[in-house]
C-alpha cells in the first residue's frame, strides 16, 4: 500500500468547483482527507477513490 504523508500537496485530475486542483493531505489512513488550497474546503475520499482521482503528488 502506498504511503501518503500529511501535508503533502497533490494535484487531482478534476478541478474543485472553485477552480483549483491543488490540495493538501490533512488526514491519511483507510480514508484520505484533502483540503482545497484555494477555498479550504475539505473532502474525504476512500483510498481507492483517492488514487483513482489523483494526478500526482507535487511535494512531500
Ligand atoms: Zn476549492
């Protein structure tokens, strides 16, 4: 299982409705919570979903 670190900045395939696609990981585990770096909204994704939607990890 791939490890994701808290505070890592990630880019998702789809933009958030606010226009941003740059997020910070704020919680890891079975579910992964990411926070939009523009509007600060947080969303919770299952790990499978997260990996499906993830484009790349920018910064560890
Ligand atoms: Zn946003």
